[in-house]
C-alpha cells in the first residue's frame, strides 16, 4: 500500500529535498560520510581501503535507492548487494540504518529553512521502507 506522500499530487518531497540540498550545499557526500563515520563505530575502518571515487559511486547508488518508491523491481539487486556486503565486507545490518540516517540529517540540514513536515514525513517513510527491505535480506 503506498504511503500518503506517494499517492498525493505534486512532486515527490524526497526528490525536492535532494534537489534543494544540491542547490544549496553542492556535493553533500563528504558531510554524509563524516556523519556516518561519527555515528557508526567501525564503519570508517571497514571502508578505509575505499577511495573517494568509489565512495562517490556508492553514494550515487544510495541516492538512487532513496529515490525508489517501490522496491519490488530492486529485489534481485538488493539481495545481491546485501549478501555481497555481508560476506565480502562484513557489513552489519545497523550500518545501513546509520548511513541512511546520515543522509537524511545531512539533506535536512542542507535544505535548512526550506525543510517542511511533508519532507520529514516522506523521508521517514522512504528510509523506513528501505531499511525494512535491507533488514529482510540481512539474514541471507
């Protein structure tokens, strides 16, 4: 069943907030990783071998997944990525939540006064949906 933000007329508040963040703050990727590493002990060591180019590509994929409203078509991709991250890199399920929360807070702070309750509700729903999808696959 779609969330209220998905069935309401008008542009997607998540996309609008991402566009505003890009307009106001430019590349927010370094700030997202700073927050993520600060909030998720062990994540920085886990990613110490990854350069900025790969981190940027990873963040592009995170943004893409945040923009998805229905994860049914992403099922095979999510299964592969979660399994790969778990076994190849020892990623723990809480690391996804910490990363997505770092994205949310960074976008919110970048948007500043333009942030509104509709954006907050849409972000909470979208991140909750994505975290649920990732957690379901973490037991693979």
